C-alpha cells in the first residue's frame, strides 16, 4: 500500500481533512455539520495518513490510544449534560453565556464530546482492521483453508 | 433528591462509571475497574430504590430531557413497572459485577470488559425509563452493541461464532423495529408513547394500526426470544464467560418482554382480541418448545438457556390474558425470573469451576464435595420450577389463577405441564452434577483450588440472590402489592399520560 | 414519487433478505447493510417528500407549510449513525471469523454448536491433554 504518491498525498490530505473536520464541528452550531460528521472526517484523515505511513506511526502521532479518546469524549458529553442538572435544569438543557460577543454553551461541549467519541471508536476499529490486514500481507499470520 | 435527579441518574451513573472504569484500567491498578464496576452498580441500586419509593409515594414521575416539552422532546418517565425493572436491573447488575471480579480474566478486563458491562446496564435502564419510541430504539441499539462486544470479547472460536448468530438475528429485529417506528410516525405524527395512547384513538385505520402492531410484535418477539423467533438465544448464550451469560440471561430478553408489555398496554389496545390472541398462542408455544428443547440438552448452560425461553412464555401469557390479575402475574414473574435466572447461571459457573466442565456427563460428585453449593442450587432451581414456598410458586400460582378466571383452560393446562417438565430438567442437573459421583473419581472435584477472595466473590452474589428468592417466597405480600399497583397503572394509564404530557414540571 | 419509493424499498428489502439468507458471510454482511438502507428509505418516505425546501424556520414566519417533516430525517440520521457503528463491529467480527475458522461458508461454522460426534472427540482430546 505504501506508494510514493500515497505517502506524499496522505500527509497532506490528513492535515487538510483534520482542519476541515474542525471547521465542520464548529459549523454544526447553526448550520449542517456537527460532531458526528466532523469526527468521521477527522478519523478518515488520520486513516488516510496511516495508509501511507503505516498504522504504527499513526498511533504514535496520536499519542493517546483511540479507545481512550472515545472514553474522554464520553466524559466530556456527560459533563455537558450534568452541568445543566447541577444548575437545576433538566439533564442536557443548554446553558448559554456570552463570550466576546458570541454565544457559547454546553451544546458545543456536547458536540465536542461526540466528535471525540466518533474519532476514537472509528480509529480503534479501522486501525485494528488495517493492522490485521498488514499482518496477513506480511505472512505473519497463516491463513488456514 | 428531586425526581429529575432520580430519573436520569440510573442512566447517567453507569455511563460515568464506564468512563471511569476505562480510564482506571488504563492508568491505575489492574483491579481498579472491578471496584469501579461494583461501586457504580451499588450506587445504581441505591438510587433506583429511592426512585421506586418516590414513584410508590407520588405516582408516576417524568422529566423532559433538555427542557423540550413532550411530545417534541425526549421524556424520561417511571411508573411502578419501569421503576421496579430499574431496581431489579441494578440489583442483578451488582450481583454479577461482584461475581465478575473472580470470573473475568485479566485479558478481558484490560480490553475494557467492565466499561462495556456498565454501558450495557445503561442501555437496559435507558430502555426501561424512556417514554419515547425512537429513544427506545436507540437504547436497544446501545444494548445490542455493548452486548455484542461483551459476547465476543476475548474471542475464542466459539465466542466469535456465537456472536455472529446473536448479532445477525438481533440486527433483523432492530431493523423491523425501525420500520414499525417509521410507519407509526407516518400514521400519527408522534412517537411519544403517552401521546400515541391519545392520538391512536383518533386514527381511523384499524388495519394499518394492527399491521404496525404485529411488526412491533415481531421485533420485540425476536428480542425476547419467543416462539418461533428464539433460535439465536440457545446458539449464543453458552459461549461467553459465565458473568456475561448471567447478565444476558437476566436482562436482555426481559427488556423485550418489558417493551411488549409497555406497547401492548399503552399503545396498541384497539384490537385486543386479535393482537393479544396472537400473543396467547405464542406464549403457549414458547413455553412448550423451550422446555422440550431443554430436555434434549446435556450441557448446563444450554439447559438453562432453553429454560429462559420457556419462562418468557409465562410472562407473555400474563400480557396476553390482559386482565388485572394476569398483568400482576406477568410483572411478578419478571421480577422473580430475573433474580432466579441470573442466580442459576452463576451457580452453574461455580459448578464448572469446581468440576471442570459444563457437560453433564463429565461432571458429578458436587453434593458430596460441596453440600452448601447444592443448597444454593436447589433454591433457584426449585423456585424456577414453581415449588412452594419459593418465589416461582407465587408467580405461577397467580398466572394460572388468572387464566382460570377467564376460563382459558388450555393455556392453564400448558402452564401446569410445563412447570412439571421444568422440574424434570432441574432434577436432571441435580442428579448429574450433584448426586452421581464424578466420572474421574472424587479427586477430580475441586482439583483447581479457589483462593479465599475468589470464593467470596463467587459465592456472595449467589447467596444474595438466593436470599431474595426466599424472601419473596416467604413474604410475597409486599411484592404482590407492588405488582398489583403496577398492573392497575398499566390497564388505566391516565396518570402516566398526564404526567408525561402535563408540560414542564 | 411515494409509490416508486415504496416499490424501491420493497425491492431493496427483497435483495437484502436474499443476501442475508445466503451461506456466504460476506453476503450476509452486505445484506444487513442493504436492509438498513431500505428501512431508512421507508422512514424518509413517511415524512413527506419535497424538493429544495429545507425545513428550517424562516425568521418569524416559522417553517414553510410545504416543507418536508424534519423529524424522520433526524431519525434516519440517528439510524445511519447506529447502523454505521454496528456495521463496523460486524465487519471486524467477519474478518476475525474468517481468520480463525478459515472459511466464509456459514454452514461450516460449527464452533459454537459442534455436532455431537465432533464435540465428543474434542472433549476426549482435551482430556488427553489434561
């Protein structure tokens, strides 16, 4: 899989896609977009990068295990939900405040949580599949027939 | 604590616990996730008991998630049935979590077993507490994904194979569920169950409503493993670790039964003769096939799996008869069954630990070696068969009385005969595993010694569940009162509807 | 438009069920994907079909009368997310199964429920090892 074209473009595409995913995440505030689609795009970027560079480098670049990213995302989403409850409103009610002229609130925090969960879960599965295929190609695992 | 807290904590707690267990597993001591698991389920038990007492005192409770009023937002609502189910979920969850401390190996724990387990519990309680059909679908999926991962985690051959059987058929069920939701929304424009109760009365399309009802029946039928849709259950429940089998046996099919009870008392009551007629036939067939399937098996967990199916028949029978007494029986049976079934799987697991196998021809001599285990087996086993004075006796008695009341002689006869056959299966396990000597001689029993900590973790939950069975059996009145209130609410859901649609609290 | 979509849903469902009932594991996985799509289409149809009018409130005027119902679309979105997650897990399972069992023919998947003679032989084997 690791051709020159893929390696060169993979890095570039990864960077662009990750940036674009952040745009998508923030855009979801008022327009189509949001945490889920942003997370998918980000995961896709990382996977394309890893196809060129190998999943080991992708994992090293991430620094955090994908599953831990997912767990952190779940925690962030829970905090977003709980903060409304602590303010005496029903769970998941949006709390808003104005920072420098723009509205910031718990829904965006929740979206960030979704974003992280999607990245974590998708990467955990895709990288595992990729490494699995890699082991077969390298002949490390025998295929019975 | 306010009702708002009590309603969402049973769902939010296990999610928070899952995150904590996962992070603790990464960062800290390898035993940390276990303790997080036990602590979370213990807290859940406490909160759910508070919820039940609040519902008992003040009637059904509801909150609107995110402050969006019903029927537009998602409503969490607890009536007696919902609250009781949450209590039982938390209790059995706690028992199995303790058991898992000695049952789940380090490899599985490292892969996040405890976190997945808590997510599964969150899915189950979510399904019991939601007041919205689509939200129910989402909880079913949460449950499906978590249970599927638990089933294949650690992945030996049999587990992967069983996982495929499980997930393929359950996928079909969720797809049917979604289809039914789509059609129902197209027909009524709402998915809030209380709102549906009101709206469906004004819809003049009886044929279409019945079609949708039967689609739901199919979807939940697969989930609750009724005849003829049960094939996934005995094909997969015997492959994972005992703790997984036990929690699946206790809760998963019962969520399907709960959904059936909820929908066919609150939403689809227009053509009771037709829908509940089907249910009654299904109930009878489920009881018979389940118990006969069990008689043909020779492996402890497979016998118990088939008995889940036959017991589901009793609960569906209670729903199908659709009288106050029958529904009382169904609710009582649900509670009794969850505790007994989880316990039997746990005892089976201990027996395997001591004798080395689940195959009945390979084991024996347990009575001589561990008489206390024999007693702990007999309590849930006899209760399952309906021997007085244990919980199963009252459950069966109420149901049979209800069927005699409406002169449904056939189903009453079936229920009695199936009870007898259950005794046969239980005595088979008793004779083979406990009474006859071990085929490899007495020395083979207890060849693998358990440490003291392991013994406590394995036996304490069994003792807890067995004592609940005995308590229900000896003092059934408070539990019958609870079930009676619940049946009353189910047949006259005005209070439930009012509290959901009454706007913001 | 609705009748066509209804027919299409039926066709997709039929294809999906055919695939799901095949013995080949890959076909089963593809069948479940197709089934999910078919149902999503049905749910979409139940929420009225319109073109190019987003169901978004226009100022004080509220949502235009002719706009499609937004809820089924939200439901589908959720359903897609869920089926995506599930599909990924099933795919991983399929790859693993092919690895450990060496076949994609589900008729030869006998690990969870071995036929009696095989079970007995395996048991015997295990006893010998122990």
